[in-house]
């Protein structure tokens, strides 16, 4: 049992005036940083001023089993120093767990602005170093089959991280800011999903190599429709034109190469999934990707996932046949993916073994009530859960009547949409949302200037920066294992 006392207060409430002023100045620098390097400098200075740096260096805490993790770290370091490969193999087999001793608790990553307990950082690095060491051990000392068995079991146990991006109209530029930050810091997951606006971002990420993405995240590359600035009337009234179908088509043709899901995976190495919802009541939702629908054209999947009912017609999915010809995929037509699987965590877990989820969430319908229950207090959560449970029960009770009397009517479609939305879980392990929660509905389907696109992308970056180290630490072991297994498969 962990008998460590609770952590003492990080900083006294009776700070001298000059310290309060310095802390306020550093908070302002954090809020106004325009690059990750600037943000890190301010975050580390803030931790030093407030005593959080001392908290990181102190092993003891009641929040996790520091004694066990410390012992395992010391053993790993000793075995690495001795070059005892057999001992390292046994040590890793005994501790194949992604949340050993509670070290993955979100609260441990929210105490300081930058990073967490140094013990956790050191232990994760030691495990990654051990795996890399074992990869290089001569096959005579440890047979390749034994090493592969360890790496595959460890990969299965640790799982992997996925990035899920919600719907949100033109708020998709926030998603681009999140993706830009993750990519530049080397922690962009290889498993990515998106619905509606998120599908556009997923398609951009999944159809380009790392070299092609480098420097690509700019408003002049990512604008929607045509390059736009408000005319005199729009400046005076604040009103904006609404996108038509042609704007969507031009954007899809410009941003999304003519590739199937399989071709995109072979090109980028990223597993992207796009959610689409059926029009027919008895058809099931689809998560389109290189596993479930390898020959479907990504551009047609994005069109379907963005087909908001009432604004755009349902879409026929297209695929490439064995002769390379473009042909219809299934007979059904499909609409916006938000109604079936805005954040398809369960499906991704089944297909790709993911167990850790980064959520970029900008769905304007539910954004106001979105709360990260793992890191934020939410006193109304029991009431909200009760209301959602009651609504789901009522909808389920209505299923027999709807199916018998109005299966093909608009009532049946609305009933299905409501049931699908209420059945979804919208919270991940790491959740990234805009600070602002209210947006004009008209702005969601209207053009943005390059300056506005840049501002929304910067907002996405700023909201991601405080979570970079948590993502890096949480995914370091799984990324190491993916790299090892990838090298083995290529050899």
C-alpha cells in the first residue's frame, strides 16, 4: 500500500508582491505565445516561480505508486548498465502495463505547466531505451522469435494512441492547428479519425507524407472555397455569404488527392478513418478506412461525411475496381458522419488496437456542454447523464412503433439521428477544445479570411501546447514499439 503523504501545497497563497507580479507576467506570456518554444520557456519559468518544478523533481506523492516505479526504474538502469539483456527481457515482460502504479492519471500532468513527475518521465524513457536495446541484441543471444513475441505482446498491452476530430464546419481550422502542433512536435498519432469537418483534416493528413506536410499548415494552402475578403456590404453588416456546393467541390479537389484508403496508407503510413451515416433507416453507419473499405476513394468519403442534411444532397460513395475504374460503392447514399460516429473510439480500438485517445472537439451543437470529466469538475454530470439515459430509453421504447408505422418517413430518420447522437461518448483521454464556446451558426458555413484562418489555427496550437508533454510521455513506449515492429516488417 502506498503510504506517502499527500503533496504539500505547490505555492503559498501569501506570495510576495513581486512574485505575484512575475507570475501574472508569465501567465500573460503563456497566453500570448505564438510558437511552442516561446510557450515552453514561459511554462518552465512559471513552474520555477510557483514551486511546481520542485514538485516535479520530488518522487514522493500520494497520487501514484512512486516506490514501485522507482524500484523498477533502478532495476532497468542497473540492467542496462550491465548489458544484461536476459534480465531486461524478463523485467519488461513483468511490467507490460501502460498505467503502471497509476502513473497515467491526468491529474499528474495537470499539476505543472510543463511535464509531470521526473520519475515518470525517466521510467518511460528507460522502458523505451530497454526496448531499443533488446531490438539490437544479437539473435544468437536472444532468438528473433523470442524478441518478436515480446514486442508484439508489449504492443498489444500498451496499445496505441488515436487522434479523433469532431465535426464543426469552418471550425475545422482549429483542428488544423491541433494537427500542426502535434506534427511539429513529432507526436501526431498514426491512427486518425474525422467526421464532417474533421474528415477533411484527416484526409489532408492521411494523403501526404511527412515531407509534404512539412510547411503545409498555412492559411494560403488550407483556405476553403476560394481566397476571400469581405466586400463593403459584408463589412458594414457583419453578414457573410454561405458556401455553395461548388465551393465544397473545388476545395475537395484541391486539398484531397484522388487516392483510395489503401493507396493513402501506402503513401503516408497513417491509418485514417472517416465516419459516414446512412440515409436509410435499416442501413448501418460506416467507418471507412484501409481495413474496412480499402478501395473507396477518400474524396468521395469526405464528400459524404460533409453532406449536412438540408444543405447538401446525400452522396453516393465511389471506389476503384480491379481494373482501376471508378465505380459506385454499395447502393446506398450517405450523409454527415456526426450522426453515427463523431468520435468512433470503440471501432478504432477493434480495428487498430487503440486504447488512448486525443480528442479535438469543436462540434458547435454540443461544445457548450462539453466537459473533460477527467480533469475538470462537473457537478451537473450526474443530472446530464440521467437526462441522456432517460432520452435513450424513450427512443428505444419508440423503436417498435417507428419501425411498424413510419419506417421510411422523416420521423423515422429524425428518430434514428437522435438515437445515434445520444448513444455516443464525446470525451477522450486528452481533450482539446477552443476557449470560446459559442459560435454563430452562419459562420460555420461561411468563408474566412486568411487572417481569420491563421487566428483559429493559432488557437488550436495554443490549446494543444499544454498537452504536448502528456501526449509525448503517454505515447512514447507505443511509438517506440511501432517503430521497432515497422523495422522488423521491412527487414
